[in-house]
C-alpha cells in the first residue's frame, strides 16, 4: 500500500497540472467541434408596401445549421431568422419565391446547410384604406 501512496503523492503538483491541462484541451476541442442542428425560425418580411396587405405561406421555415457546438448551444433561438426583402416584388398576384441560405440571419461561425421548404407563396393585396373614397 505504501507504493501506491508514494506514487499518488510524489510530484503531485505536476500531476495536478497535467490533469488541469488535459481537461482544458478537452474542453477547448470538444467545444470547437462542428455539429448540425435543426431549428424552426420565423420569416421576417422587409419593405412591405404600406398600402398593401401581405399574405404568406409558410410563415416559419426549418433551417439545418452547421457550426461549433458551443455557438449553436449558447446562441438564443431569437438570433436565428430568415429575412425576405419585398422591395423588388412587383404585382399583386400570387407569387412563388425561392428561399435560399443567403436570406438567413445567423452568427458568423454558423453555416446554413439547408432551408425547408425551399419556396414560399406570397400575395400582396391592396388594403381597404387605400381604396377609400375621399
């Protein structure tokens, strides 16, 4: 038993340092490893004409994200969303528009692998206020 005690107590400072460094390396590399995550996020519409009413389906999409595990775990879900700019949308008929990973707002270290569905149906109709008689 004295051999085991001697082995445990001899050079204890170096053994403790090795243990701390080993844990630090494990934590650093485990957190940096990439993983994938699936999240459901809202679609935000920008530049909707003020005299029009927007109808859109779906209003939420699923995004498959890839990035560092710690970033994906610690980023609030509210920081992930898809933005669709309607400034260039013409006409009021029903339109099918493509959704792409470039429309997603995510932290810099995160990659958008896929968005589902890949398209959405939009229509703009004049609001009742724009048809009122003066």
